[in-house]
C-alpha cells in the first residue's frame, strides 16, 4: 500500500469513527426526547435540551453542528439517568 492509499484508508477510518460518535449521540438524545428538529424556510433547525444549537440547509450538517455546539455549551451530555418509576417507588416507601 502506497502513502496515498494509506492516507485515504486512515481518513476513511477516522470519518467512520466520527460518524458513529455523532449518530450514537443523536440516538441517545432522541431516545431521551432531548433533541428536536424542524424544517422551516428551507433550513433544519435543531434544539437540544430546549435550546437552539444549530441551523443548516443539510440535515446531516445541522446534526453535526448541533453536537459540536451543544457540547461546547454543556448541553446534550450523555449520562446515566435514574429510572423515574424506580425513584418514585423508593420515595413512597
């Protein structure tokens, strides 16, 4: 494998890792109902934890920008949240 092929391979591997990270983040927030998006005036507007974090004409770019901006603002952080039903049961005992 020559240098150019190796560089392409490494770039593709890095892109795959980044893609996986973005979509894991998106999926986790979607499951927790912490991310919302809408298409208006030919743009995707993305909110995380009820705060606007990104707008772009491309959904993919809007989600990537949302992750970047949300993390800078301390929003959309993934952490274990206690089960609400279990917490309610413990509180009533």
